[in-house]
C-alpha cells in the first residue's frame, strides 16, 4: 500500500512538472514579451530611451534575459581591482553619440562590447535623443548595455530548483552582527511576559521563523517559503504564494508592541518582519519602532486571503451539495420514471445544457429579488449575507451532478442479482435501498469527496468572476486578462497539485470504504 | 387401418394451403429468415414514437432557420436602424408603440437602435457554428484515437500517461492560455477548444471499447478469423453509436457555454464578430439599466443549448439497439 502510494505520488509530481513545463513553454515562447506591460502605469509614462531600458530591466527581473548595464560592468571592474575608482568616473559617462566619446571611453566601450559579444550577448547602444542641441528629450538620455536571452531550459530549471527556499542565517549579505537563531519562551511582540514560544533569527530573511498568535492556524512559520513565481500586474513584485495567502481588505488597527517597546495602535504585524538593507536609519518613524533592519512588515487586514475566501465559499457549498444532492439522488432512483424523477431530470438537463454563465446570472437576479447582495464587498466583512449567492451558485450545479450520477449508479445496482436475492429474502425496500444499494452506489461518489474539498480552494472561476469574489478563481481570470505570466504559471502549478492530490486521496478513501478495492497486489 | 380415403378437393382447401413439390436449391437452403430489420429505420421509428421529440425537432428546425437562413435574407447592420434617440434601448413593448410591428424590433432595440432580434440570431449563427465545428473535430479525433487507444496495449501505455498529465490542468485554463497566446478570432477559439478537448472524449471511448472488446461475441468473431478492422467496424461501432451520439449531445451545448464565458471575460472572438457571448458581455455593463438587452441573448442561448441537448439525448436513446424491441 505505502509502496503503491509512493509510486503514485512520484508519478503525480512528475506530471505536475510536465504540466508546468508545458505551460511555461507556451507562455514564454509564444506570448510577445511586450504584453506584460499592458497594465503597467509607469511604462505608459516613461518615454524614449528610458522606456527601452525600463523594459529590459523588467525583463531581467522576470527572468526573460540577462542584462548588464555598462556602468554595472565598470563597478564590477572596480571591485575586482582592474580599474581605479577615480578612473571609473572618467569613463562612466559615455558620449551622446558614439563619435562624441573621449578616447578612454571609446577604449572601455570597445572592451565592454568585445567581452560581452564573446559571451553571446547583444550589445545595444541607445544614442541620446535631443530636443535642442543641449536639452534632452524626455527620457532621451544615452544608454549602453548588453543583454542575452535566457534559454527556457535554464529558466525551467531555476523555477523548480528555486521553488522551495529554507531561510538561513547567511541570507543577509551586509554586516549584521552575530548571526544566530534564538529560541524564546516569551515572545517580545507580546511584551515579554506572556508565555508564547517563538524562534527568532538574526541574519535570516525573516525575523520570526516560528511564532504563535491568535489567528488561524495559530502557529506560523517563515522557515520554509514557497516561491512559485512573481506577479507582475496583479500584485506587483509579490510572490504568488503571498498573493494568494496574504489578507486583503482594509487595514485593521491593533494594539502592537514594537521591538523598541513602543506600544501603539497600528496595523503592522511585527511577526512578519523581513530584512531590508539599511532601512532603519532611513526615517525617524522606523528608528522609533525597530531595533534593527527587519522593518518590512505585512499589515493586519480585516479580510481573508484569496485562498481563504475561495475556501470558505467552496467548502460550505460542497457540504451543501452533498447534503442536498445525495438524498435527492436516492429519492429520484426510488421513484424512477415518476413525477419526482422527471422534475429532477429536468433540473439536471437545465444545468447541463444552459450555459453556466446564464444560470449564474439567473440565480443572481433571483437572489437580488430577495434583497441579497449581488457583489462581494470585502470592506463589509461582517455581512454574512454576501456569501449566500456565491455559495448557492456554486452548490446548485454540483447538486445536479451528484443527483445525476447517484441516480445512475443506483439504477444500475437495482437490477443486480444481490438486490433480487435480498428482495426474495424478505428485506424491506427501505432496508435494500439504504443498506445495500446506497452503499454500493456511493463508492464512486465517495471518490469525488476529496476532490470537492480541495477543489473548493480553486473556487468557481465563473462564480467568483460574476460576484466579484476576491478569490483564487478570480485571480486566474484577471491574470490572464492582464498578461501576468508569473501568476498564470503559479496558478497552473497550484491547480495541478490540487488535482493530483485529490485523485490520490479519493483512491485512498475509496479503498477505505470498500474492502474489495485493494492497492497491494499481494492481498488478492 | 383407416380404409376411407378422402379426396383432397372435398376438404375445400385452396391451392396455396396444400403441400406441393419444391425443387431443392443449395443457395436457398443456406438462407436464414428473420423479420426485416434496418438499424436506422428502427432508430427513427423509436425516436418519433415519443411525441415530445417532434416538438423538439420543430424547435430545432426553427433555430436553424433563424440562425442560418434568416441572416442570409436579412442583412444585419448594427447602425441600420439608427434613427433618433427615441429608438434607442427600447423594450419590445415600447418598440411596438414607437416603431410599430416590425420583425427586427420584436425583441426591442439596443444601443444606437440596434435590432436585438437580428443581432441575437447573427450571434447565434456564430455560436452554433463554433459549437458544431468544435464538437465535430473533437468527436472525430476523440473517437478515432479512443478506438485505437482501447485496442492497442502499446498505445494504451503512452496515451494513459499523456492523459494523466493533461487532465491535471483545468480545461478552461488551457483554453484561456491558448486564446491569450494567439490573437482572438473564430479560428483561434476553435483551435483552443480542440487542442486538448478531444482527450476526454478519447478516454471515455477507450473505456467503452475495452468493455466491449473482450465480450464473448467478439472473442468468437476473432476465433473465426475476422480481421481486427472488421471487428471494430462491424461488431463494436454499432454498439458505440448510441454512446457517441449521447456524448455529442452533451458536448455541443458545452461549447456554447464556453464561448459565452470566454467572451464574458474578454477572451472571445475579435471585435468585428458577433456572437451570443459577445452580446451578453456587451449588455452586461448596463444590465440594471436595460435588463432586456441582457436577458434576450441569454434566453436564446439557453433555448438553443437545451434544444440541441435534448434532441441529441433522445436521438442517443433511440440509437441504442436495446430500445428497438
């Protein structure tokens, strides 16, 4: 059994890798890379040469290419001692046009060009664009840089190897004092008196590696982080794991104790502090509150995360679906070809045939007649009514699916020999249906339960879009509209993982319920 | 011993009722007589036995006339009815009062006095064509590959792995990515919906083929030396007809549904093409102001999908030989 499951898990992991690789190949080779700027406000503002350089730096950040600016190359030369610091300033400024370069600059530009051309880079020189003889056009400054496209194999390798990072005390490059990991029983974030174990680090990326608080699931860790790609336009520069997990909505003021001991009402969650080089001395505000450079914090917000919203809506709707769908399916099978069965079949046909968007809008219109809110307001988190319509819209189609399959399976079972035997043995119809037929017919239904529960995290792509639910389903559609390639890949990975896990879990659950199903070949 | 002989003529039998000599014929003696059975004849007999099917077929005919023949007769121009502000955004009732009876304004008018009736049927033509083309491609590839997949053990190993990989990603995700990669157009949509759409059908057919493949009558047929091709064509395909028709009936409405959703999120057809999804998307913005413009294409789309689905399902039921008794 364990061996079989291990094999299944490895194969599942392999197929996830293949899926992500396919999606990455499609996205990064076939979509024009300029499209990622479609929703970038800064990009529309900058002009001329500056725009080109901005594009190249973004592309480097998002893994499309390797980029070396001329000045960075000079700085490296200074670091390695090949160039004196005072000489650097002489050659750093290139001429507005190539023929305006001084002799020294020409020499260094030649060396730069030669060196990077031999490495397979393309060297690009943007000549100054002038408005008048002395005045630059907006963003028209001259630039010199070299770039090289990253091969996709390289990129795939980086993606999978860099996916899991373990925080360590050598993360910070700057001098930070004694690098260490400390364990404390009295977390300073609670004043230092309350019993609250925490593991803190110095030299690590996160200040708190493990801590307790009063938010679900109460124990939190920052030791292992999952990097499944950067978001570009949806949540600029933020990793997709955080995009899906960080709370949303308006800021929530809480009683916060800062590392300096300052106590005030603030939305800063000091447990999430991460290192930003030389950030403490930048302003008085940070100096008053923080004792070191761990100053970047996530804010407390009143809403749930994207996964949170999808999960709440999804889990309630799948419970509702099983709770309603199974009894109705049984009733339909028992009253085959009678009125109840016909009504149920009509409903099933309605759900299968009518476009899903159409019936979701129909449910929405009916709901608004009853005065239910039709759009999701994150700020209005106290209002439980806004959950009603998304839950109902998600549950009603899955009720139809459950009804349809349970009815089918039960009718198939009704003609089998064991049912005839039970009937001839004198069992009542109730007993036959509840004890024998349902038990056998429910096995394929049970297989789908883990899928329904995990699938609730995925969220209804259509439902969330219609009701403006800030969940993961909505994330995918907005990522695709905004050409946020990182998010598309990340979400595909997330979906694929959930599917693989739920199928394996479904098999295990099925084997648990049905003793006839066994995964080990020896048992038979 | 009975001495009395009766003359046959006295009994009053006619000539046909009496035994007569018949020449022995080797060819004739090999023939087995059975009631005449024609498969498709029986299918339609069973299909028309249900009165509701005649109603459904009439509706289907109307849908086809309005979405394929009506646009040929009436040329639709979004601005053809552009008159004055009074004819903009009219409900059917208002349209009757302002313009008088006119087939174009049967469902009222939209922005710039656009006829909702005409635009809906123009859109329906695109949507139905898309659904039929996608279903045809997916069914054709799916059934062919599914049959091979079910028959060959080698292909089974490869295809099952392929299926396990592709089935992990939501279909909608693949479709959306492909439309995003290519520029939106009718061809793009067909391509995106069919690139992996056949895989599910092929998997379904494969399972069905495996179930039937090893039945006794096929085993017997193989023992008698029937070629695999003939087994597939004559023994298995007739059995699969009802399965394929039922499957196709569920596929066609699903493509209409996909088109509507994809257009709704802005991933549908190009700007100058009209489809049900695009009409719904366009009317969605002013839904509270002019609900009529939104619900008309939604209702027509639903009617078309339901009619196609029910007709297909009932045809599927009728094409199952077990219902011919």
